[in-house]
C-alpha cells in the first residue's frame, strides 16, 4: 500500500483503538445486511409474494453498491475516511427512519426505497472501512487484518437472524392477520436501529482515528499514470466480489424457505439456521485471521471454493437434515472469501487504493443480481436445482485464487 497513517519517526503508533472502532462498524453493516436478508421472509408474508419478487429486497439493497461505490471513493478523496464513515452512518439512520412511513403505508415500493437508502449509507461505510483496515498496519498482514475485522461483520450477521426471529418473524409477531398489522411490526425494530445509528455517528465523530496520508507511489510511480481500470487483478477482484456476495446473500436469503421445504416447518427454528450459517462464517474468519499467518490468501480461496462446490452439490442431491447441514456449512466455506478477495484486489495499487476500493465495492451488486435469479429459478425448478447459480460463483472464486489475483505490470514501452 502507498498510504499509511501519519506517524512520527520517534514513536510506534498503536492501531488497537482505531481497529476496534472500525471493527465495530463492520459489525453494524454486517448486522443490517443480514437483517435485510431475513426480511425477505417477512415481505413474502406481508405482501403475499413468491420467492422471486421478494428477493427484490436484496436487489434494492445491493443496487446501491452499483450506483454509489465509485462516488463513495470520491467522497473519501474529498473529506477523508473518518468523515465518510460519519456521513455514511447518518445516511443509514435516515434510511432506517424511512421504514416507519413504509410500514404505515403498507407499501412494498416504499419499503424497497427505504432499503435502498439504508444500503446507500452502508455502501459508503464499507467503501471507507475496508481499505482503512487494510492500510492500518503493515501491508503483508493486510489480508489477516481484514479477515479479523470481517469476523466482527459476521458477529453482526449472526445476531441479526436471532433478533429478527424474536422481534419480526416470531409466532407472536406473526399473529396479526392483516397485512397492515404485520407491516407495523417493522416499526419498533427500525426505530431502535435509527436511534442507534444516529448515536454511533456522533460517537465516531468525536473519536480520534489516525489520518491517512498519501505517500510515495509504489513500484517506481507507475501506478500514478494508470487508470484503475487497467489493473486486471482489481477488475477480476470486483467480479470475484460480485459472485461471492451473490452467493452469500442468495444462500442466506433462501435458507429459511429451504429448511421449510426440507421438513423444518417452524419458522423460528429455520431462522436459527441462518444464524448458524453466519456463526460458521464468524468462526471461519476468527480462525482464518490466525491460519493466514501460514497459508497464503489465494491458496485459501482455492480450498474454500472447492469446498463450497462440494457442499452445494451434496445439498442438491440429498434431503432433510443432511441437505440443510450442507447448506449451513457453506457459511464456513464463505468465511474468508470476501476479505481475501478484497485485500488481493487492492494489492500494489499505491495511491490508487481508494479508487480500487470503490471499484471492487461495485462487485457487491452481485447481491442485487444473483438472489433474484436464484429465487426466479427456484420458483421454476425448486430451490435445490437453483443451487447451480451459486456453484458457478464458487467456480469463479476458485479461479481467482488460482491465477486471477496476480497483479499485472504495464508492458514496457
């Protein structure tokens, strides 16, 4: 990396406090993303939707990444990483607040708009937080550091289905028979989310986070004259994130329905399977942050990509507990894919790191594309055979770990 926290020659900086602060932010957007996935089931009930149309909730969420990832990188250039994080938290609070009129109107389009605005803030937060953690320390340990931060993301993702199961999807929450009454069940949780995000924004505003300063461009300055779009490992990293996020969101969003199709009729129990999915992701990331001291990020991508393919093939051709277990254990296969792809994708970009982060973050739009495709295919041929879509994604992640991650050098004139 060519940008690091500004330090003096006589002191060794402590990154523990700033890392913990940003790691908490990872937990916040992990919680909200996972909550949105579980919300798909609630929207099916409230608006009487099939799998495909209900997946528009994930499409609205990840469409924000397509539109605002590159602008978010520009905002970082203008105001810095910390101010971008604070601004993003306020936008997120505004999006959460929009759930109140959406529930009052019992409007699916308004609900999608609220989801989109909330996700716009998450886009800015993620675009700033990912490279900040990568830069906050030595370059050689960036993948392990980002993996550890992503473990906090998984903690939030793990908690969200449980919260949803208690306050949104529970038998008590499902009791009202009218669509209006069911929609109004969303107001309480999102009021709490709005207040929490607003408070957190003010807290981060008052905290001291090391400033990121530009340094000498790496590799003799060759990056300075190149377009970010000329770095193949970055573009392929964006595609890798596209497939990975599409995989994670598709599988998490369809887990409850898949469990019910395999005989697990209680929706609260099925929602716990989503928590188990994210719990295994959390465990994998905590272990990965230590294992990656000895195993290179790209090799781990290959191993986990193959594991994901094997698990989904088994889930396709078995039934009941075995099929459910295989789907849940894809959480372990997914665990370190995102941080490893991201860290490899911004490697050796020097002063273009923030732009590279914006480009790679565009790949999150996979969460808008793959889940509706999987939902539509599931409506046609069943959920099990629709797993062919995430299997294709795992194949690309495996390829990226084998050769796509390698940084390219501009040919000599």
